[in-house]
């Protein structure tokens, strides 16, 4: 089934249910795919395997065979898909303006959720 990739990463990934292609994330954040690949390689503790998807061994073998180029075997070790959490974490690690803006939006949204939770707790306590 074709996955519904949308421009603007569906309003900063808000309702993404599917892994997001590296090419879409690069376009959204205004960086090259190679920068994302380098960030993933340099920050394995910040981008754990449950946030980032790589080719399986079978997929790698199939792609290498299809291109019939020995250099291609290195390309398929790179990440190809990211869960929403991985895309958010990438925002904190990339240096583009769009990535900084996204990080700021994530922080503001988190603070907003905390404030709503605090107000809810106060209302709940006042009714007891």
C-alpha cells in the first residue's frame, strides 16, 4: 500500500502514521540526505534503532544486484525511513533554520501540554 507522504510533513508530523522517507525529511528540514546520514552515524544514542529503519539484508542484496555496482553495497547501510520520534530528534540535531524552528515548536507544544495537565490537576483537586 502506498503511504500518504504530504508536504510540510503533515503539519510538523502531527498525524503521520507511517515511517517517513529520508528524502521527505531532508526536503522538509532543508538539508541534504547526506547530512541526515552523518547525523545518524554520529548520534546512535540519540537516534536508537526503534526510531530509524534501515534496509534488511535481503533488501540490500536485492538493490545491490539490481544496480550491479560494487560501490552500491555501502549506500544501503544508510537509514531510509524514520518514525515520527526519529524525525523530531533529527530536528534537534540538524543545523538548518527549519530544523531549529521545528525544535522550538516541539518545545513550545510540550510546555503547552504540561500547562494544560497542571491546570487539569488543579481543577481536579479543587473538586475533591
